[in-house]
C-alpha cells in the first residue's frame, strides 16, 4: 500500500502468470458447471413425465436414468484427473464434451429404457 492509500497501482514489470486469460478461464469454468450441473440436476424435473408416458414405464425405472447420470459423473472424477494430468485440461475437456454430446444425441434416436441407461446415464 502506498502512502496515498491507492491500492490499485500496478507493479512495474509484473506479468500475469496466465497471460491475462484468467477471467476468461474462470468464466468458461463457470459455464461448464452451469450447463452440466443444470442438465444433470434438472433433467428429472423436466423430462420425467414425458419419458414415463413415451416409454410406458413407471416412475422408478425412468428415475433411475437420472440417478445414474450424477453417479457416473461423480465416479469418473478420479479417472478424469488421471487423464487431465497426462493429456492436459483442454484435451480432456474437449473429449468429455464431445462424449456427453454424443450420448445425448444418441438418446434422441432410440426409445428404449436400457439404451437410455447407457446413452444418458453412462455416456
């Protein structure tokens, strides 16, 4: 702190360790969590009744789809950590996003409860 009380002075010659991209990375991380957690924790509220009707199943089997999804998401954390340490954040994030998109896209084409367990829950 300087004697005039101004704490916003830049340090001469200081360079941001992230190259100045820190807030972009924070925003991107926020959006990843916002979208993925939004999908994970709101799918049951939005799609439970329509899926029960279309699949002609009761609440239990259809709710299992939405229970598998967060369980797999949390259980694969250590595996994702290993891949991240080996291949880097960017590659793992891109591959993970592509896998998730492929699973949701595949679930659009087949209406089978067991395929939903695989496509939405596991993939």
